[in-house]
C-alpha cells in the first residue's frame, strides 16, 4: 500500500480499484511475479487483475456468489485464461436449480411469516443495507454510502405507501440508515427476515446500493434497483479482455476432476460450503 501511495485503511483499499500501479509498485510486483504461471486469488483487486492481464499471466479470481438462498453457498469465479474459462463454463450451476430453491424458500417463508407486510392493500418497497466496508460498494475507487443517495431513494419511495429499511445483520452501525429514516417520511426500519420480505405479495420493489439481494430478488419475480455499479463488476473489464464474465460454481470446483472434464462423475455434497463457513 505504501508503494501504491495509499493509506492502509478501508478508503485506501477501495482506492486500489481505480489506480494504475505507480512505477515502484509495478517493479515490486514484477519481481515477485517473475516466472509465475498462474495466480489464484480471492476477490482480486481490479488493479492487480489489470496488471496480470497486461503481462499475460493467467489468473483465477474467486468470490462467494451473490445468490445465497440455495441449498448451499456457491462460488463465483472468473479468469483471463481461455482454457480455465472453458472449465468454468462447462461446470456452471444451472439456473433451474436456483429457481427450484427460490420456490421452496418462498413457500416456506409464506407459511411461517405470512403473505403480506401488514395490510395487503399497502404498496411496499424495501431498501436493503450492507456492511459499511464491502467490495460491492466500491465505485470509482471510493466506498459508497446510503447517505450519498438520499434524494433518489426518497424519490422512489414516493411511489409506495411504505419503504422498509432492512439493516444488514452483520453491520452494527446503523447511522447511515438512520439518515434515510430521518429524511424519507414513509421509511420505517424492519428486522424481518430478508427472504420473508422478498416473498411478501405486497412488496413490489427492492432497492439497494449493490446488495446481493438485488440479484436474488429476480428469482422471486420482483424488480430491483441497484444504485451503485461496483468497480469489480464494470462491464469494461470483460469488454477489454481483462477477465471473463463470472461463472457460478458449486463445491465440485474444489476437485481436480472439475478441471479435467470429468465433472459428471462427481457426487454433489449439499451444505459443504455452508458448514465449512458456519453460515446459515
């Protein structure tokens, strides 16, 4: 970070997505990448993907996929190598599996939490909060905040009787969301299950800066508005050849058979990733 000329802070980390390495940093990386045949990383910084692509070094960038409601968690992976991309494309999780899981979850949520939020006549939208430091919030090299978007959120809220504001369960600081409540007359805090809210018949839209729920809500048949395009999801990364699109993978990804075209012989092990991370 010192060689990049950035502070060792969340703000410095976010800024790495919008810079080209300074000469000293590039030299440091070149020395350590000499002879490298493959780089495997978790949520690789944008500047590092560019650096590797410029030097023709193959990489595999891994993350936890945005869809979290399935029978297990999934990986998301992308690469700049056509051979590796072929393996990713061959083994991508089928959309039909996600649609079945969403239908099962929706039925369970309706059974336990009810079909509507309050009066069925109410037209409701939900704003989903995120953790304050989140790769998905990095846009233009800076961390986006809900308070940056009070005006457009308030304008969207006018089309509804109620805007529910749902905090992220892992983010104790609600100061940013409190600003939404203070500035939007029909906004109310909700601690209801996120998926129960998606299943409610009178919830008509999901709004967020860039929460994974914006992706997930499509499987519940509702529209979503994302206010932030993360730097790591910029279509220019794919268009310029820096990396492939992201592919959704199950835990078969951890097996050598996955990479050798023998995927069909592998049994699936449900909940493997959930159990290893202790996440339900």
